[in-house]
C-alpha cells in the first residue's frame, strides 16, 4: 500500500522528503552495486568502468582497488 501525504502540512512534507531521499539513495546504491560506475583512472586520467574491488584501467593497465563508503551517502 502506498503512503499518503498531505503536502500542505509541514510535517508531511518533511516525511515525504525524507522518504523520497531514502528511496532514491537505495536505488542508486543498488545500481552502483550491480553495475558499477564510470570513474577517472587515478594513474592516467582515462575514463574507466569500476565496480567494488580490484579494477584494471583499459588504457594504462594500472590496477586500482575501489571501495564504496555508504556511511555518508
């Protein structure tokens, strides 16, 4: 059952904002865990696809370890 909000009330607007932010962060977290993301290679600056763990840059061959810190996300 979907939540209902009366957006004319400040308390419901705060609750709506909090719930929306939580949902968006959860979706982003899952997409990053499943598919990774594009980052810049720290060695050569080329764009590379990275997921959590060890990743190798296709341009320079440098291996980089990527970890995601979800505490501030």
